[in-house]
């Protein structure tokens, strides 16, 4: 609901979260001596906390060997953090008292709020109000809490969390259960955590708050986000942008499919459009993955190493066994990753190190790793076309020496993923050692390729971000092309709902779209006059803002070349409306590849543009490319380049360039004109004379600015 | 190269492989006392073998405490198995001697054969000849060998393999390195192996041989295949079909991308068309996966449990935590898996077991697993719509009791996948216990969904197989519809190369395709006569078998309604050829959805059919659906149902049914007429009058039966 935070506000947030995530004292509200109760489990889990623990319980003097207090007001000092384990109906009172006592933050582990129906939602709203009014930071409700291993804070019921080691991965999950699942999956990969948080219903502390916190936390090297619904997409995007500039952010968004009802019951949040969320998160700078295993694997490798920014990073493959090397090569190719040819100098070094039977291109197949294996890695790594490497070697006697050498010489290699098969215990012990040196180890060739894909994606996302910064540093006026002209066209039209095709085309034309020569006709005599003036054949169309599918009702007549044709067209199109017909007469445009280009406003992420193949492609072709608006010029080019290669080939380079320009312009229009609810240019035809908008549907909000768009970029 | 084996031959093969995979005595040719040498490593790895070991070495008396022999002829008895670790040039001599001595089988671990160039290929061919001539079974060359843990046979150099436990998973990999990698990945999942084989260059023992061996091996419960190139696809399909009828087969085919050069250097095999291989393997009854992790996870779950055959299995989801449950629900939906509503009776049982706040539909969200958790599982499992279940519960104190209860009550549940997060060691110890009871445990929600997808796919593949058996048991004549009529049309045409459009349409018509009314015209006067006879408008086409893209060269004239139009059409189409023009004049068919339907012969798998959207869909739409031919009627329906849903909707149910019939007929034609090299019906238009073939390109082999098709089904 709020605009992008100014730095001062962000700083305050961070300070607030320090009392939450790095407390010196903790009050356990609802503490119990019974370990089967939530308040008892909490006392057990918190046993290792080095600061003061204040059990809060009206009827006990001592709990777990510690003096108990009747309420948060009675503790010797105000606790930094109150962990609240009381029934929903008692939560508000505890929070009031906490705020009054000077407690810094509260975690509400209890469920039964917005996810449980109207009564719970009302209660949750009161907590929200209290937090805003008093400044008490509140995590939850409906979360399993959080774990901060460096601080030995285990603010959750789950007993096993005390085993989670401190490390450099931060997890921010919407679901408390997923937070714990992801934490244990990270631990299984030999890595420790800097912070693992379940956001829950996010009555106060949300993703953006925690992102800003971990962005400035030096123990966090990479961040994993698990998202279900996103209440305020633009606020999230801004926080990701700030964080990703400093350290990698990986995001997984649930809801590829229609799972609305169950999701709603879970956190009370709508799941939203997955494709939009994916695009928005990537545009903000996150590496977006599709499932929890990928989330954990991605944040693991990115907490270990990171490649230099690049549009298309070049990867070197070195393998001790051909079969697994082939799987890696295949997977990288399927992911569209460059495995460039090596320089002749590099090849001759490799040739001097290997017997002639091995494959010495990229991939380099060394045969069983021998004594020269690390020298080969160094040769490949030194090739100027190589930004990162993936290495396969089975765990054999020689490989054990290899791991030692790798550890020693890792500093002379580019970011490297090491894939190895063999007895599990050996691999696990090596993994953490190599990770400390910036080499990430996985045990399956395909997972190695996935890890490399994450490094490449992170490098690409950073490159796009750098390009955007350069662009913004340049001429500002190029970033909102045609917006002023469009404003003049739209002015006076607001409140109209659907624009008619002529009005819509005027807006498109104002921002730089080519449109056919045309005449608006109120009378049949106007049509006849227009027919004489325009080049033949013409198209005669019914002009009616309320008829958005004109062709389907017979409102479009093509190939009108003669006076006789014209009379037929007039009669037919006139019959397609029950009111008094108006017409648009246009010069007919030659054949060409048909595209669609449009934009709508997403409930979570605001303005979006979509582009893709037109015609039957809209119905059963590849899904369109979606991006949030505005796009940078580089972002628009990237969006166009993501369309099917055969379609780009059919359009040709000049139309591809023109399309990127139009995507850029349309994005700017949507971003600067919140009163534009929807635009559809269908079809946009690629002709010999360039791209021409053959139809235009534009829908304005009834009252300017009061539409579904809640947050402007 | 050979046809499907008769049972007697298969039985002989199996006996041959028993001496290979379950030897009572082993000769190690090239044995060495130096553990750094291959022949030394082998002696170490074989230390646990309970049978006789005969080290073969010309210059040593004793190796590793065992009497050494100068050659395989000198051992006290002919060894069942010779493991050959000598340089390539010495291999042939060793094999000759082995065959002469009565050795049963040889493993050649050495590389340097077909994968290394012409000289190696010639040597390999000699080994092939020797094997065929003498009956000596040969595994390899260019393989890391095999592991048979039940028999304590570790016929490979890799030292760690002695740690691999006996169990119920069989691995058959083209690459020795992949075989070892997959074996250790299986072990990490807590499972043992019945057999793990690297096929290598497959000079004799191939996938089909080993499949038949493990099919009849009672210790094998499921089989994983890793394939690079496939030399003889039909032989492989037949072996998969035999095996999958008894136990699950999972297959991974390398080569989604163009990785030809490196692949060729690896095993000397061509990688082939991935989409064809995927379809063929599935049609044969395998569960096809895309990467090695998936291969191991799939064979793991399928070695534990298997669902009853079904076209669309219904899955119940029960979760102790909503967030991970949501991830599972989303992933199942994305995989197109049914999560059906529960019966009212089931719901009322669940209602009586759960507090009101939880979500009680399918998925059932229990909140933290309580005492009634297993009862809820039983209630869901008893619902008649539920064929399998996926369960999520975090590892907490209560969950440990749950695991014990699950173990005890597993017999009363349908096939179940148990997903649990928590400390790794605990999960690992539970996994094997639960697996023995038919419940497979994984630690990530998405991997749980994947395991369930494998069970569902296996059930679907078996259902399709059952439908095919029923079909074959029915009227045989329906399985090759129209084949005889087509034969009459094709007779006399062979040797012609490309058929012209009129000949092609006659063939299509013979097998049941509708085609436009048409007249073949040798002279312009014929065209004029035809124009009078046919309904207007007509299409005038150049008739020339050598011009396959008629439209592109101006050889097609549409909308010919008047005599004037006709003269223009004649002149234009005549100008499109340098020779004497002939014409095809056709009644023009009304508009409709455009499709393509065709068939080619794949180098590995023989006859295939392809179907998909026509028009621009061919170029930048969804990729076409590919299947090997012949298809069963059910298989043809399944292929059509795999097209984009919006396209099926646009066609309507009657055209969908008709298309399945035509796919069935086209498949039968391709399967029974090896002289037909290629067929393209582009477009096949879905009109008000049904599907009409508007064009037909048919290419025949120059000499009947001498085409690239090597193996008929």
C-alpha cells in the first residue's frame, strides 16, 4: 500500500528488525513446564539462547529453571522480543501490554486469524492497527517463527532446529512449514543459515522488511524467497532490487496451477498470476526457480560463488568420465547456455597435457582424472571466453587428491561447480570444505547443470540491471517515449470506459505506432466520400466502443475494391448493430506475420505488457511473453528476444527492432497512465512497411487513478 | 538388426547372461599386484567375491594371495567370467583363448574402440564377429563394467563399489561412468541394487539382453535405463515391452539438444531424435524422465510400490503443514494429475477426526499431525476415488510416532509417498524401513510430487498397454485399417520417389482420408472442362511431383470463380514450371482449423507419425506430437488428446474423433508399407464437413523395402 520507502524509513525498519532477529532478551508468553505444550516446547528449543529468557505465566514462579513473571510488564527490563504462544483471543492483550512495556518485537506463532475466516481477519486487522500505532514490530501470526543460528535464537516450536548450524544462507518463506523444510534441506547440503523466517500472515513484518534486514546483514551471502500470494508486488520488487544489487536473491513462487481455494485457506492471500510474478521477480533481479529443491540448490550455490555480470556467460566443461559429461553438456545446451569453443592457445596447452584419445574441445574429456587434471582446469579457466566452469569426476583414489588440489588452487579458477559421484559420506565431508573456497559440489550431473544455470542467470540478471542503470543515467526523456503525446490524446477521454477503435488508434499513434490511413464516418455518405479518397482496397468496420469482437458479429468487411463491394459492406456492417451505425473506413494493409501486443494491470504487480504470436498463436501457440511495465529499452529488447526464434526469423531484424521499440513505448504509457486499465493491439502486423496496428482496444478506468493499480513504480 | 527374438532365443540369452552376471568363478586377465594399475584395482575390488578368482598374468606366480595362471586356458576349470584389463591390441587374442577354453562371458573394460576412430572400429567389429561365431558373451568394450551386489561381484575398477548394498533396483546404463554415478545416487537414497551395468559400446550384450535378464531376475523390482544413442530401437522397444509387463521400467534418453560431436566421440553412437525416442520408450511401456536425478528417484519409488493400472489415477493429499501441502498440490496440478473430491462419507469421517479450523477437502490439511493422523490417512485411502496418496509431515516428536504407526499400518493404505522435512539422519534411517513396507520417503515436497507423477505415469502406461492387448484380442482387421486398399494404390508406383499430389491423395483416400473433388489435367482444355464440371470456386494447382512447395513458387491459385480468373490462374501456374505444365483442378474447401499430419522413418525407431497445429503453428507454435507407428486405436486417441487443449476445443469432438481415426490409419499404412519413406498432409483442414486433406506429399523409396527402415514391428 505504501510507495517505495525512502532510505530513512528503510533504516528504521532495519533497526526494528534487529530487536526481532538479534534480541538480547526474550519473553516467552504462555511459557509452560509441560514440553508437550507449545509454550513448553519453546522453552526447550530456546535452551541454548545466551541472553535473558523471561517465561511469562500467571500461575508459575519458575519454569525450566528460570524465574517466571505474570506479564511482560513485570520483567526486570523490557524484553527485545516476545514470543507469543497463547490462544488467538488473548493475543491482542499481550501485544498491547508488550508495546506499553517497551518490548521491541513480537512473534505470533498462533494460527486462527485471516486464514480462518471473518472473525480471525478482524482480529488480525486489530493487530495490524496496533503495530502501526505503537511501532511494535510483529512477525506473523500463523507462522512457525524463525531461527537465527548465529544468535542462537530458535523462536519456533520445532525441536530439531537447534541442530541447524550458523552459515550464510537466509531463507524468507511465506509458510512456516516451508521455512523449516527449506532450512533442513539447506543443512543436508552441508550449509548453515544466517536467518530462516516464516512470514505467515504478514500483519506487519513482510518480505520487503526482512529483505532489507538481510541485505545489510554481513553474515548473509544469498537469500531464498518462498512466495505464495504477493500483497504488494511493487514494494517487494523494490526490496529485491535493493538486495540483489548487493547479494544474490533466489525466488520461488507457488501457484503455477489453479490452487486458489486451498491457498486462500492457508494464508488468506490470493495466489495471483504466476507468469506475471515470475517476470516481475526476474525484472527486479531475482533468480526465479520453480520448486523447493531448486530454491535450496540455487541459494546454496549462489551463497558460495557468483559469476561476473554478463549477457551470455561462457561455460567451460571438464569431465573425467564422458557419460556424465555428456549429460551436463546436454543439460546446459537445453538451458540455452553458451559452451564456447576454446582459443587455439588454450587447446594447445590442453593437448600437451592429455593423451590423444581424449576429446579436447569444450567439453574437455580427460578420461579418468590424472595428475594433470587441475592444470587442465586452469588452462580452461584462463581462456578469456570462459566465465565459469563445471567439472565432473567420479570419487576414486586419484580424485581424492584432486579435491585437495582443488581446495588449494580454487583461487586461480573462475567460479566452479564440481560434480562428483561416489560414496555419500565422502562427498558430504568435501562439500563444505570446497564451498568455503568458492567451489560448490553436487552429486548429480543434472544438478550441476542446474547450479551452473543459476550462476548464469544471476550474471544475466545483473547485466540487465547494469544496462538499466546506464540507460537511466542517459537521456531521461527516452525512458517515457511518447507519454506526453499520449496524455494529450487521453485527456478528456477519461471516464469513457472502452475507447472506440479510432480513439484507441489515435492514442497508439501518439506514442509511435503506425496505423492504417483511415476516416471516421457518421453517415453512409461519409463512407462513400472516404472510399473515393482512400487507396483501394479498403476495410469497412463498424465503429462502436462496446463491440470489442467486431469480426465475430460481422462488423468487419475486407477487400472492398468497388462501389458494389462498398454497398454490400455498408449493409452487412450496419446489420451488426442494433443502434445507429458509425464506421471506420481504412486502407487495407498487406499480408504479413501477425503479432499481439497488449497490457493489463495485475492485482499484485500492477502494469504489465504481453507480446506474442497473433492469429491462432494466441489460442494454441506458445504462451505470450509477459513483463511488468515500465521496461527499460534493454528489457524490451530482452522481452522480444524471448519470443519463438522462428517467429523472430519470419519477422526479420528490422521488425524485431521496431517491436522492441513499441514494447518500450507501450510499457511507458501503461506506467505513466494509471487510468489506462487495458490495451490490446491485436493484430499488430509485420508488413513490408514495418509494424502496423490493425486494431486497438483500450479500456480506461471510469475515474482516473481509481483503478486496480495500487502502486506505481 | 535382428527381428524380435522368439522365446527360445530369449531364454538362451538369459542363460548366457547368468554366467556373466552371476559367475561362480572369475578370471582377471591382466591381474596385477600393483593397486595403482587397473588389473590391481580389480583384484582389490573383487576381494569379497565368494567364488574362485583366477589372476591371469604371464610373469607372476601369486597375485593378492591367489595362484596366478599364464592364460585362461590354464585355469583348473573354465572361468564363468573373464574380466579383461589389457590394452586394446591384446583384447582379441584373449577373447579367442577364452572362447576356446569354454569361458562363458567376458567384460572388456578397456576403451579405444569404435569411440576412438576407424582402427578401433575395425577391432571392435572383429570382437563382434568372434562373439557371434563362438557364442562367447561380451560386455563392452569401453565400459566401467558391472556390479552384482547379491553375488558380491564387483567387476569394475572403482574401489567404492564394494560399499553398494544388495537390493531391488537394476541400472542399465550406456555409459560406465553414469552407471557408477547412478549406483551411488541410489545408495544415497537408502536403497540397494540387484545389478548395475555399463553397456559401453555394446559389441554383443545390449540393452535388450540385459533387460530380459533382469526381467526374469526375482531380486529386481524395477529397472532404470540410461540411453545415449539407440542402435536398434524396435529391438529395445520389444524388450522394454516384455519387461514392463512384469516390473516397472524407467528410461532417461540423453540428447535433448544438439550434442552430436561429443556424443559420437563417446560411444560412437548417433544420439538421434529425442522426441521420437521419448515417444517410443513410453509407447513400449517405460516411464520416461529427463535427467539422472529423476531417473534414480523414479526407479527408487517404483521399486518400492506400484499403483493399479489406470487412465487417470486419483491422488489423495494429506498434509500436516499447509505450506508444503500447497507446493505438492501445485506440482501435482502442473503435472496434470487428478486430485479428486472425496466422497461425502469420507468427508464426514475426516470431520469427526479433525478440529473445525483445518481444510478438509482434498488436500486434507490436518494441522500438526496429531493422534488421528493415521486414521485420516486410512479414511482418505479407503475413498474409492483414491488410487494413491501423498503425505506431508515435518519430523517432530509426534511425527516419529507417526512413522512407527505408518510402518505398522502400511498394508491398509494405497501406494503412498511420504514427504518429510527434518534432520537428515533421522529421515535416512526411516526411509529404508518404510520402503520395505511399500511407502517411499522423500525430503522435498516437489520431489514427493515427482515420485507420485512416476507412479501415475506407470499406472497410465500399463493401462494403455492393457487397452492395446484388448484391442489386439478383438477384430484383427481393425488394426491395419485401409492397408490393403493403400497397397493397391501404391502397387506399381514404387521406384517413383516423390508421388505427385494426385497420386498422394489417391493413397490417402484409399486409407480413409477425405479429399476435395478434383480432376487431373494434362492440357489447358482439360482444365477448362474440369472448371465447368466442378463446383466453384476451384483451386488450380501445378501438378508436379518434383515441386513440393507449390505455393512458394506461384503454383497454386485460389478462389477461381470465373472464366477470367481461370485464364489468369492457368498463365500464372504455367509460369511456375520450366517444363510442360500439368494441373490439378480441385473444388475449393471452406475455411477451418488447419492441422498437419505426417510420418517419417527415424534412424533408430523406424516409422513415426507426427500431428499438430498447421499454418504458423508449424513454424512457431507448440512442437508436434510424435509417436512410433503403428499405433493402437487407444494410442492414437491418446496422441490426439496430447495436442493443445484450445486446438482440440476449436476442432470440436467430432473432428477430434475423426483425427484419431486418421492417425490410426496413417500409422498402419507406415507400419505395413516400409517403401513409404515420408508422408505429409499439410494442411489437413477441419471443416464443417469433417477433416479434408488439402495437400499430400508422399515419398517412396527407390527400391521397395530398401529404405532406412531396418526393423519392422
